[in-house]
C-alpha cells in the first residue's frame, strides 16, 4: 500500500529523509505542469521545479497541514515561476503567507531537522563553485545575483548558469542519497562558528595575526572589494588594525560551513560620529584545503539606496 502524502510529510518532519524524496518525486509531474503553464516549456520551468525542491527541504517543518502537501508544493512552484517572470532577486518565499515566518538565522533553517544532514551530504557531491553559489543564495543574506557575483568574483551570467546547474545536480544528488547514511553536519557548523567568534575576539585583543596563523595557510591568496589581491597574512592584519583604529568593529551574524568552504557574515559597526565610514556589512568567503584557508575573498554589502524625499 502506497503511503499517503500526509504520512510522508509526517515522516519527513520526523527526520525520515527518504520520505521527503518520495514526496517530491510523486509530485514532480504536477509541479512541472504548473511550471510549464506559467513559463512555457523550457529550462526555466525545470529550474523552478528544482528550486521548489530546495525550498521544500528548508520549509517542510513549517507545513501545518500534512494532508495539504500537494497544494502547498504547487503554491511554492507557482511563486517560484512568478518570481522568475518578475526577475526578482530574493529567494522566492514571499507568497507563502499562510506559513509561519519567524525567519531564524539562516543556518538554523536546517539545524533543527535531520534532513539537514541529507542536504549537506548532497551539497558535498557538487563542485566547489556550484556549492558556493547555492550556499550564498539559500543560506546567507547574499541572495541577489549581482551580490553573489561580487562575492564569487565572477560575472552575473556565470552566477545564473551555475545556479541552474547546481539546482539540477542537487536535486539528483538528493534523490540518489535519500536512503544513505549521512554525516552529522552540526558539529562542523558549531566548530566553524566557534572559530569565527574566536578569530574576531582575537582581533579585538590585538592577536589577529596569531588567530589567522592558527587556521589560515601562510600563503593564503586574498581578494579585496576593489580588486586588490594579496598573498599571506600581512595585508589582512593591517586592514583589520586599520578598521579597529578607526573604531569600526565586526559583529558576527551568521556562519555557513561545508567541508571545504566557510562563509562568515558580519555587521560592520561604525562609530556613532562617523556612521558611513564603512559599508553596513561584509561577507568573508573562505576556501579550505586540508583544514586551512587557502583562498579568501571579502565582499562588502551594498549600502541601501536613500529613499527620495516626498514633495511637501
């Protein structure tokens, strides 16, 4: 006897990853039909269905009525299609008004579910460039294509093609690994967050060089927001000391970790008498080899455009 949608949803919410894979496979033809109806036949419709699978993985725990999985998934894919038509940049979750939206830290979206290990195991099957664009798009505040392009140091067109390729490969990897044993990713995430906190604390104490030496390669290649490239620790240390001298502090807000990529998101806290000294935030993209950072890229968050004053 085939399990019902409600049974599959309950099993998925309880951490049975194969149940979610079966649910997505069962509804894929209907989701494609919706996508074709909105976008027409082509790769955009396939991408919308793949994006729906990623969103479902993140939000299955929020589905209040397990028996409504079909309508819920069709709503998700319809909104994903509309987002593509509008060429909007945020992750397409805006139409799910019926779901509770507490918006926790992005990393917490998966930490509370056993499916998180499954997703990260599937992500590990992707190449680093594909894994990085997915990590930025779905697990950080860097969701706009141009912002992702800046953080990766590639053109926007490359980001679009990588995201499309990554979503397809992730969907296939999820189905292929649904019944496999998955490593526990939570210790890695906690370890990388603790490392980030300790490194920024060391910077405030004047021990930033020692903190970098503990985790970074001495020949680390760094890329900076204006295109400047450096080798080694000297320039990162000087840049941090300059910020601290100018009374600019970095406050950690999010850490996303894969085996060979770590992303830190920080708020840049400017002094009260110079609130525009630095951009409002930054993203540290770190590529690791053998447990040490070999390549680093700093991306500054764009300052929001000022709202024009209304005429009186």
